């Protein structure tokens, strides 16, 4: 329908009928209830859903007209709703705004004059509707409307309702924006109001009241700030998402204006879908001289939806809770870890560590205010082609707040914060970098070893203290960077050189490596069995365009929405260490310190190792939906820590020792490492095999060692080969 043929009087009649008679699915007058709540001060906004209008007028084109001429219909809706809002009692209290006080006093004065028969034409001016309006009207687009990127916004969309998808990169301070200026005359005391409809306004100077006109004088008008109407205003910069940018182009951005209840609703780093009116804004001042006939554009926001919801804002429905309870009856730790990047074969322990990083340990704050971080930091190192970057990309997809960057393409300022001039206020402000954008999320840094040394030092404080201290251009502050670091690095020589020690292969300083809770070295070793399984897995993905079944029973993996809700529910728990588990942890740590010389070549056991085990244990307890850490959680945390160290220690450059002696020492150490300090006479064969494999030996090596020592009558296999019992204890 052409705008030239629209009868706006008929449109107003339709709007009034819709507002007064529309009922929701529960047969309640939806918008009438909204207006009652606004009248009582319980609500300050009215959201008009276009789906409701489409449902009320199924065969009418009014929805299409609203989408194409939103600003005009916004005025029509306000014009209809204003008289329909019930008259509220003018009760003045401490919470009343100055405008409400002024209106109440003004009405009382008019009432007193009417009762006494007096008239004063100097005060005949009525209050403008923008001043007395207690609500903000917003439109919610149709649920079928698809969001577009910044570069797809066309000039034909000006004035219409547009849905934009992108990432918030900068947020300005909230400032008051004047919509109605109140002025009073110095001579006659008359009040005058001037509406503001653009970015600049020329205030009135001369009084226009009847009193001043009769006396042929022009009183000077003085602006009354307390009587003016101001709205909360915030400018947001929204940038295109990575997948929206064509090859070879740079991301585009757009300014979005937020008013009243939408202010402070988004933070830097949020991926959002914003619906609003696409409007032009002309340049003013010196910019207008340079720009000529050009104008800038912005989006006046009406409705905001987060694409990636925060874990604490996720609503778990009854159906989703049933699925989680059904999943909890199985081995959820194993199932969820295999659901991370299922297209990538293998790396089971690495995926388990990444799952625990998504869940995170419980952060604590002591009585004196010292904070103990609960976020896990993980570093993946290995040969090219072992899917390190794909794992990082997949974690970015799962985490609600994430930032992906590379070491060579990032500077220290880009990671922390930069000083820029705010386009709204022209003040020097800080714009957060990748680590600030990933606050309460995960920062994935690829090619970690390619970073300059000066830029890499910016991460030291983030990894341990989770803050960023800035002192630039007169701004001295500390920003929060409560983020987990997931880094990927290549060996110094491109491929790992097994003839050199681990410290010679890794081009990272020891001070930085000690801040990682887990470090995994993934090597591309030729193996007929593993290469065959990998080739079958990759070919299956390319043939069927999906991952193969999880196991022989064709049991499928957990999809990403269910995985996110499991993580969301797990993060609501704050596990603590029971006393008996604390004693077991202390004893285990002492035993690990006694084995100091075994790991002194690269990593040594320190207090940071103990804190890492506690963080991993609390993350495992969260995954069990428990508020208490169990001994099994500590054992699994120690196992992951051992796997992490073993991947670095047993890769060449080590002393060549007899496998029999190493396996015997491992079994002896397991028997000594007990919580009560007593020697364990029986060990499970499965536990021994797991430890031996971590050391880099096969089951055949273990069986050879067991047979040799059985002949020497040192131990014996019992329980049909399920247990190993000591006969001669040689301590």
C-alpha cells in the first residue's frame, strides 16, 4: 500500500480498537493491563508486538505499513494510548519526580482558580504530551523477520523497522537527553514548554504569554532544568560478526541509540539482535561544512535480544530439565566431553579439560577481600594439523562470551584497552580490548608463541589476578578481566624435535607457562592403528557431512543447546572441600612434592599446582551437580594434571631408562600414595594400567613387568587378573 493512499484517521481507529480489545492466549486484556500498570507507576514501558497486530488483523496491511513507516505510527500509537491511560491520583511523595510535582501543583492551582471563578490567561498553555507521558513506547518486530548485517542496510529502509545482528564493541556513559525544555518568564512568571525533536535546538528567548503581549513587553525566558523532561540516553557501537564479513573486507559498524529502559541493557562483547528505526542524522557544526549534503545514519533501538545468553540468564524449561536429569543418570562427564567438537577425532583428555574450563571452578573471596580465581587457563601445544585451531573455534561457539584472536594479529593495546575520544561527549574514554570483551567468558588466543614479548606481558596480570591495570592519558584505573585463557601454540621448530628437551622446543617463558593450569603437548606420531581410525573418521565426516556415531550403539552426541544448559546448571553450584577430602589433598600434594626431581626438567610442583588441582576438582563437583568435592574428583584432577605433565616429559630428550624399572617404581609409588599414610597391599589392575599408559608404556610392558616380578615372588595377580597383591614389600 502506498503511503499517499493511507487514511491515518482510519488507522488511528484500528489502533484504538486493537489496544482496547486485544486479548492474549489467557483471555486477558494485554495492553489494557499494561496501561493500568503504567498509571500505578509499576511499569515504565509499553511493548507493542507486531505478532499481536498480525493476529488481530490477519488480512490487513497495517503491519506492513508499520514496518515501512515506523516513526509515523509510533506517534499515532502514542496519540491513542495517552488518553486511554487511567488518571492516576496525584499523590506526591519522596519518589515523585520534579515534573510530577510541578504538574500536580499546576493542576491544583487551576482547580482553585476554577472554584474561585478567577481566570488567568497567562497560564492557559497546556502541558505537552511528551512531558506528562510516563511510559516509553517500543515495537517488537515479527518473529519471522530475519536479522541482517550492517552492510545490508539499504537507503530504502530509512524510517522503517530494521533488525540488526552484530557484536557490541563500545558503550558510552549514560547521559540525560532533553526532550522537553521548560522555561519561565522573569517578568510575569508564565511557564512555556519547547519540544526537542532533533540533535540541536534553538531555545526561545522572549515570552509569548498574553500578559506580556497586553503590556507590550517581552519578558526574558529562563530555562528551568528541574521542570524539563530528560530521558536516559546511551550510544552503542555495533560491529558485524565474523561470519557476516565477506572475504577481503573489514567489518562495518553502526551507532545504536538506547533510551530509558534499554539503557545499560548491553555490555561490550555481547552478541545481540537489535530491532529499531533506521534514521538519518545530519551533521552539525564544522562537520556539516566538510560533509556537504551527506548525512550519517543510526538505529533507534526498540527491542534487544542477546544471541548468546549469559549462563546466569538462561531459563531452564521443564523439558530441558528432564533431558538434563536423564543425562545425569549416565556418565555425563564422558558424554559431554565427547560432544565437544565431535568432528575432531581423539584428544579425549584435552576435550575433558576444555569441558571443565567451560564450567570453571568456584571463585572465592576471603574475609579480608582477597579474591581467589576459579577460572581455568589451558595451553595446547603441538604439531601443525592436530586441530588446535578448530578446538579453539568450537569453544568460542559454545561459550556465551568469547573473543578469538591470534598472537601475530594482536597488540598489547588490542588485548587490554585503548584510549579513544568518545564521539558523544568528546571525552577521553577507555575502549576494552579482546580480554575485556571476554569478561566472564573465554579468550581464545591462537598462535600464542608468535606474540611479541612486550604484548605478551599484558596477559600475565590477567591470568593470575584477572584484572587489567591501565595508566594512560591521565586515566588510571583497573578493569575487570575475569576470563579464562585458552591458548594454542606451535613448537619452536615448526614440528616438535624429540632430540631436544621440552624447554628447548617451547618458545614461551617459564613465568607465563606456570600460570597455565594445564598444558597439553599434542604430537603427530605415526601409528597404523591410530592413523587408520583417524582416516576413517575424517572420510566419514566428508562423505556424510556430519560426525560419526558416538559409539557402537549409535548413541548420538549432546547438541549444543543442551550442552549449554548443562553448563549453566552446573555453574549455579559452589562446591567446598570437606575436611576428609582436604586431608587427602594435602597428603597427595606432599607426595607430589617428594617426586620433585621427576619433573624438575620442565615443570615443578608448586602452590600453583595445588590451586590448579582444587580448581579442577571443584569444576568436576559442579559437573556432578554437587556442593561438595569428592575424593574421586581429586583423583581425576590429579590424573589430568599427570596427563598434562606426562605429555611434556615423555617426548624425547629424556633419560633412557629401563621400562621394567619405571613401571615397578610407578606401582610402588601408587601403593605408598595413600591418604592415611599406610602401605596399600592391593591395587586395582585398571588403575595401574591407566598410570602406566600416562607414563608412555603399553599394556604389554606392564604384563612383562608383572610376570617378571611374579617369578621373583614380589607380587601376584588375584581376582582373575583384576587385582595386584604384594607378597614382598621392598621399601
